[in-house]
C-alpha cells in the first residue's frame, strides 16, 4: 500500500516538474540548458526549480543534501513563504520523502530521505535533466563556435 502511495506521489511530482512554463527570465543560459517545459533559476543555488513550492523545496534539499536544515532556513533559501511551507511539508515528512534528522532546541532539522522511493525517483529525474541540459548546452556551444 505504501509503495502505491509513493508511486502516486511520484507521478504528481513528475507532473509538477514537466508542466512548467518557459523560463521566466530572458537569460540565454535558461533557454539553452533546459527544455522549454522546465523553468530554471539562473542563480547558482539550483539548476532546476519549478513554480510550485514543493518542487522548490525538494530542489533545495537535493542541491544541498549534505546537511540538514530547519523549516525557516528551507523556506528562506528555496524562495517559499514560511506559512506556505507549513501547508505541504508535513505531508512530505509523512510520506517519508523528507526525514527529521535531529532537534536543536525547538527547531527540528530535516533533510531529503535518499532511502525513500519517491526521493530516489526525483533524484534520477533531476540527474537526467541535468545530463540532458549539459549535453544540449555542449552541442549548442560547439555550433556557436563553428559559426564564428
């Protein structure tokens, strides 16, 4: 039963990723690196982020997966309002996508649970998109160099 729930949540996450509008900025890197259905951030903190708060949070936790973070830090660095994160984050914890690692005072710290099937699938998609974007950027750069 839990595996079925994980698969359905993974399908929802995949839908969130793939239904993104074109890049929100006019940065040529955004148009070259990622297919137009994926929105990316031009900052150094992420290569792929969606418009949904869930994808932004998962992107942050995946990008900086070596450490654990409080909800306030996750909200601030992922660009999600603190009140918004409280609407969906308990569900991520319940599903096992994110796990509580420790508690410092009243603050609970969380990190991406790499043992969870949903998290593993999200990491695979993220890595595939990254590989694809690097390959496309390399091909386009070679074409530009040859045209000059």
